[in-house]
């Protein structure tokens, strides 16, 4: 990469869409490394996460956001919606993701919030790898093109990387010329503690059933980086006493599996040996309590 940071392009690109549409998967694909956690469950992402990508031509700052959704039953849902909406007026480009061959009421709700913006909006039609009859894509693209004057419509697969390099070229063409905003070696604004807590939460999202993961938060009690090892003590917070044996598992097996998988990902991320210790504690009603959300770093 060129050392010259002047006469480049620089800008923020928000990844916006309903829950479980593939925003975090696309972020990781664009970055070429894992930053945002992913799972098949909607609303896995709870925070705004920056991924700073440096190329010879530009510094592109991708902003992964929680999925925008209708049902705001608990305070945590309202917080996540605010986090997603807050970026819309501070970015240069919006990347609006939808599922292939589907544009439902949730997508219409997101588009309604995007229409007043005076910045380019690219529509990314994701998960085309799941479309068996590709001849259906063209009429679908024609139909959604009538909904808004999108800067570009791109069918992609964030999971397989199909068309994502072409998508990035379109983004690059729309970025303003500017000097870069971050040191060339920086690739995120997330703290190491945040990454550690998220990697643990991801494994819980993937290994537990449908309901319990939404009652779980993870905080870091200790993050100590030594010469040859990083020591991390993490607390898994649950909402009910009855959830504790489920999270721990028979003979501690599930908690052990969570720890092992999270540690392996953390060692890849930090490129260093990691010692990870997990505890499970109870804090009733935390997801609907503003003070608890602030304590857990979700607000």
C-alpha cells in the first residue's frame, strides 16, 4: 500500500437493513477478517462497529449496525434501533441490504427511513447463492428499482464473496476525495475487551436455543496482555436462575465448548495464545433496564 495518505478517497459506508440480512457477514467479507460476530439468529449485532479498510486508492470505513426492526418490546431493542438510526446522518454512503427475491414490510420500513437522506444509497441484494432459479433475479431487480432511485443495485453473496469485489468498486467510485481519517494500520475502533466479549457472545448465540441468547450479555472482568499470553476473565450475564444450568450444560460441557471455540477465535484475532475463564451470573430484567444496559456497554 502507498504511504501517501493525501489525494485519496475517504468516507463512511453504513450497512443498513432488517435483522438477519447479512450485514455482519458482508462487513467481515469486505474487511477480509472477522470483526463482527455472526449467527443465524436475528439481532445478533447489538452495537455500531467500525471496520477501517485501507487500499491504495482509499480508506473506506464500514459501519456495521444492528438490524432495524418493528418490535421494540424491550429497552435493548429500542437501544439497538437508535444505534442503527444514529449513523444515517453521519455517513457518506448507505449500503441497504435485502434478501434475494424478498422485499417485505420490514424492508419497506427501512427504506422509508432512508428516503429522506441526500446521500447515495446502494441496494445490495444478498444471498443470491441460495437462489436456485437465477432467472428470477432480473425481474426482481426491475421491481425493486421502481421503489427508489438507488445509486446502484448489486446482487451479491456476502457468504461466498460473489460480486462483493464489484460492490466495493461501486462504493469506491462514490466516495469523496479526502485525506484519510485514521492511521493506516488501524482496522477498527473496537477495544480488545469489546472483541473478547463479542466472541464469547457469538458462541452462546450459536450453541444455545432460540430464546436464551437474547437474555445474555457478556462483560470482561480482566483483560491482561502478557508477553506470551493474554488472560481474559469474562462474565456471562443471564436473566433467570433457571437459565444457568442450560448455559453451563450437563457437567459443564456447553460452557466448556463456548470457552474453547471463543478462545480459538480470539487467538486467531490477537495472533497470540489466550487463556479464557468464564463465569455465569444472574441479573434479572437487565435487558429492559437502562442502567444495566449502560453497565454492560450496550447503551
